[in-house]
C-alpha cells in the first residue's frame, strides 16, 4: 500500500539530480548551493527515491546552519523521510533529530519556532513528539501571536493522535484558558477550532456563555462558529432555536464571507419564513454590493435554489433581484432574467415590464459591444411576460417595433415573432400594430424579418385604408420597375455586376446548405440568408427600398412571399373596395411586379437563376389573380390564419401541460393535517423558533426528512463480475452521481483456504480516471469483503471498466488471477431531456462540428412508433410539435434534443421514409460539440434502433 503524503510539489523529470552531486553541495559552505541541493533531495524523495546515504550528511552539515531557508527545507525533508522501520518502530537515528527540534522550539527567532511548531502538526510518531511536549506548552504563553497560534495547532494535532489523550491529558482545559485570555483573532480562531474538533461540549459551552459577544468576534472565528452550529444542529435538532438566533445576529456582521455563510446555514437548518426571508435579503444585498462576477453568479444560483423551494418569499424580492441587470456581464443578466420570469405574478408584472422596457431603451445607446445580444434577451423576456399576462402587451409592443430594423438580426426576428403572436391574441391592438408596422417597414434590413412582416401585412390588413397602405408600402420598397432594363443591358449588366459584387459578399458565404424548419437541408438560393451579414447594399435606401436590394442579391424566396402578400391584399381589396376600377388597377400592378420578379430571376444579370419552388409559387399567384374563385379566396384569406391560430393554441396547451406537470409534484396531500401553531405551547420561544418548530413538524408529516431510495431499482444496478464456479465470486453495485462513479464491489472467498494479498485491480477506457490505488486484503475461508472504488468522469462518453482479482494462497507460490467481466458505463446516466427554441437548435446545428450519421435499420414499420422508440431509448425530448407529426404521408422529420450533466448539448435529427415494401429507411444524424457524445449516442441508437423483438 502507498504511504500517505502531506506535500505535493511539481517535479520535472527531465534532468534527475545524482545523489553524489547533492551530497557534495550539502557538505560545502555555499548557502545558495545548499538550498538548491536540499530542494533537489526533497524532489527525489517525493518521487519515490530513498537516498539513505544523505541522512547523516544532512545531520552533520545542514542541522547546524542558521539560515532560515535551509532550516525550513530541513523540516520539509524530515516531514517526508521514513521515520520508522518495516515493523513500525522508530529508527534509532531519529534521536539526533529530537534534540535539534527541542532547540528550535526554544530558539530566540520567532520564525524558527513557528515553522517548527507547524512541522509538529504533521508528525505522527509519538516517540519523537513525547520529549518535545513541555517545550510546545511553553510556547502557548509566548509574547508573539505567530508562535501562539502555531503552538495551539500543534497541541490540537498531538491531541488527535491515537495516544494523544495520554500525552496531553488536560489539553482542552488548557486551550480553554488560553481562549479566555487570547486577544489575537487568528490565535483565538485556532483555539476555538481545537475545542470544536477535540471537545465539542466545551466549545458549545464557551459559545453559549459568550453569545452576546459573537457579533464582535473576528471573521475567522465567526466562520468556525457557523461550522460548529451546522454540526451541532445536524446531530441535535431539538437545540436548533437558540443557534438560529446566533446566526440571525451574525447576518449584520461586517464581513461578506460571514454573511454569505450565515445565509447558507439558515436555509439549510430552517424552513421558517422569517429565516428564509432574512437569508434571501442577505443574498440580494450581496448581489448588489459585490463587484466580482463569479460571486454574483454563485449568489444567483443560491437565489434560484430558494426560488424553487420558497417561491412565495422570493416573489416579494423580485425588484431587488432585477437590479442585478446593471451588471454588464451577459451570463449574470441571463441568470437574473431566468429567475425573474419564474417569479412573475399579476401583482408585480407591471413593475417588471417597466424595468425591462427601461433596459431595452438603455441598449440603444450602443456603448457596449454586446448590446444586441442583451437586447435579444430582454425582448424574449418581455415576450414571455406578454404571453403570460396579455394585458401588458399594449404597453410594450410599440416600443419593441422600433427594433425591427435592428442590426442584430436575431433580436429583430424575436421582435417580429412577438408582434405576430400579439396581433393574433390581442384583437384590440391590431389596427395600431398594422399602422406602426407599415410605417416602420422600410427600416427592416433582414430577409427573414421581411418575410414574417409581409405575412402579417397580408393576414391582418382588413380595412380599405390598411389594404391600400399595404400595397403602397410594398410598391415603395420594391422601387421602380423593371428591376433591370433590357435596352441598356450592356451598361446595366455592369452596374448589376457592381451590385452583385457587393451582394455576393453576403450570399456566397451562405451558399452552404441551409437547415429548413423540418431539419432537412436546402441548397437553393432561396434559403440563402442574407440577413446575417450587415446590410452593405447600396440600393437599400429610402428611395429605392429594402425589398429591392434584397431581391437583387438573389433572394427569390422573399420574392415568392412578396407575391403571396400582394395576392392576399388584392383578394381582400375585392371585398372592401366597391370600385372595380381600383381593384383592377391594383391587380394589374401586382401582376406587373410578379412578372418583373420572374424576369429578373431568369435574366443573366444574377449569377444564380430563380429556384423552382419560388418560380412555381409566383406562377400560382399570377394564375390566381387572373381568375379568382370563392373556394380559392377562402383558402387564401382564411385557412392560413386558422392554421396559425391552431399552432398558437397548441403551443399554449403544451406550456400549460408542462406547468401542470410541475405543479403536481407537491409535498402536501389534500387530506394532510392542518397545523394550528397558535395552539402550540410557547415555552418562552421567539416567533422565529416557533415558526421553525412548525415547519419541522410539517416536514416530518409530509415525509420530507425521510426519503428512501427505490430498493427495486438498486437490484437493476448490480453487475456480476465473476462466475459462480470461480474461487472468488465478485459482484459490483454501480452508483453514478454526476462526475463520480462509485463501484461497491462485494468479494466472496468460495474456497476453504485463506486468500492472502487479495487485490482488486481495475483499469479504465474512455474519459474515466481511477481515483485511488488498490489495496491488498486477506480473506478468511468463505468470508466476504466490501471494496469501494471511486472513478472520476470527465465527459459524456461511453466508458469501459475492466480488471481482475489477484491473490496468493499459502500452498501455491505464484499468484492466481481471476479476470472480471467488463463494466460498461452507460451514456444514458448522463443525458437528460431538455428544451430549446427552434432558432437556438438551428444555430447550434450549424455551429457543431461533430456529426455522426446512422442509417435506419429497424423492424418497426410505423414512423411515429419508431420516433417514440428512439426518444425512449436515447433519453431525448422531441422538439417537433405533435401536430406537425400528425397524419400519414409516408415520411417524417423530427428534431430531438438533450443536455448532459457536463452542460454539453446533443442534437439529433430523424429523417425517415416508408418504402413500398412497408419498411422504414432514412438517416438519424447526431451533432454535438464534442466527439464523445456524438459517437456514444450513435452506438446507442445502432444498438437499440432495431426495436420489435
């Protein structure tokens, strides 16, 4: 077995020193050379060398030295050498050391005394320590606090040794006397720590007699007091009340570390509303007073824990939490918004939205480079507020519409999606939103925002004036027709080429396949997104219009949307405009625009011709305007809206079901007893103690203190490692807890002989690391032994643990080896279903570099059944809405998402199609940031996808 080590130093194995060189340097008189030689000797010893020849040299030449550095290195050397022989007896030459240590403890220099006392704390040999005890005790009364505080630690270390209580019989009494007279805060803390670890009752007694002075003690001592309180309250719950008073008094301490610890201790010990409120207030103070971002993030985590367990109390502090948005760090802002959105109630919604609006306005100043990203977070927060409480929508929607032309495309997309949802849910706001949208339309620079805005204009322009304004706005943004002139084709081609040179900088970058909403790829130019590059196009001015400049970059998907919007507007104009002349005029203008777009798409001016989808769509619009019928009008003017309403209601239904599922996890039952704490005997308790008692009773009643694991589930995790006929039988119970795997191995000796030096040797493959070296055991005949092995996990990758059991028997000379069955660590223990937005999914899909493509090979013949099977066997969540998977069409595409405990994202896209023979074919694509998770998930799917049998 390896020895314990009290010292760790990095050692570069490149050029190992030779013992003779070290010896020569130590014998010389050059102090720097001696220091260097001592350092080399210590390094070699730490790396397993023995160097027995150096000991006498060091005693002769190094012990007498007066240099402080050499004396400190000498003590480090003495700390790590073997001081006992193979049988555990102290080596006789150690007597030479004893005299030197005694001299050091009476040395006139304080530093030498102090470091020697520190050295004694790490010495375990009682034979060496015993003669030094009188000198150690003398140092307790020394005038210098540095020596006193180290002497107290030395007394504590000696008292904790196996024979320590015989060596220092009255140590706790002595330290208690020291504690009552000591003035130095650090020495006081060490003395109290000694009582706490060695004689807890004395420490409690001291604390309770000086309970009024606790708030005046030093920061270090207060931290030890809190540690003591936590320990006492865990073992003796009845005494909790008086200690909670001490914690409450410490909440006003000047030290922020103490305040933080106090709040944490309060939450862990008590569920009384007063105590929780005090802790939450403390965290809010720290959130605002601390400038370190890491501290803020930790405090926000604590507040989030309180939010999940004590939401009612946290609701009152929502505005205090919101003040953390003043920090420029995006992670802090994101966490703050996440907490606040969970705490919104009808009482505080108006205040919260007002604050968020102010923050949105602040982001316009443009001082910080991350303003766009922050604005997007705020817009999403306001969006979710408006969905939960529709009455606040009217106050925010007009402010947000100013950001439709935002240079940060993602936030502009969020705004337009928000507007689309609000205009459907709040009929009263429709007129004002449409008016505002038509006024601001020319500012929009991104194609995706344009398409969504055009859809809104086409669906929600109802009155005559709105329809006419809509048509006029689109015409204005398209500019003069035609898009290029045939007669001047020569020079126009040149000018168009210039346009193209500018435009191609935006389109060429997006010529890689784009991901459509169903997760499939599109290589057409319609899907190329010009929005993600800054609008550098010259034509995008007020006069020539944004739609024109986007069309000239070759974005014909936008052209198709323009055609559809114009068609809807003309159809609606027929209903609201009594004059046929006006209708025909608008209709012919719309037809001219569509024909011009087709002309542009088929001309040699653009490097990429129009794609087939957009071409067909524009042709359909032209045909429709040439002969309109009632059925077609119904489809175009009503069905679109109905499917959108259906999509919204399904989204709300899904969210409400998730909320219901969360709400159902309650600890209280309808038939629980009601606790009338007014009837409880007061016994001179304060209000806080009373509340705490009541909460404890409630917890006991609802079984919150006793939560037993599922025993049946435990049996599933037992793995047999050897056969029943092997001389040694072994089985392991595997517990996976985030970053740790604990193997609890039961080893049974099946023979009639004693097995000596039995050792469980393990090795790992993948990102697994064994924490400790194996130990040797002796097993009596037919007896058993529990062996624990800890393994650290560093990433989500399927790992394998393999090994063997090695032992010796008395009559056979060689060692016997029993090979163990492999243990496979399942990736499913590390990933859990998670949710993310479509936009986030697509962004990650584009960013992640690792892709694993698995061909579908299954006996399952139904597409949905196969998708459910994949969901279940990979522990992932399907992001595609159930309505999108409805109906039978012979093919299916769905996106799945999960997150690992290490914060890694796993994205899966399932695309399958039913063949004529009824079998399913297609691919499952897995993407992730790291290789491990993509490969492991692929292996899992390949293994499980067969299904059926």
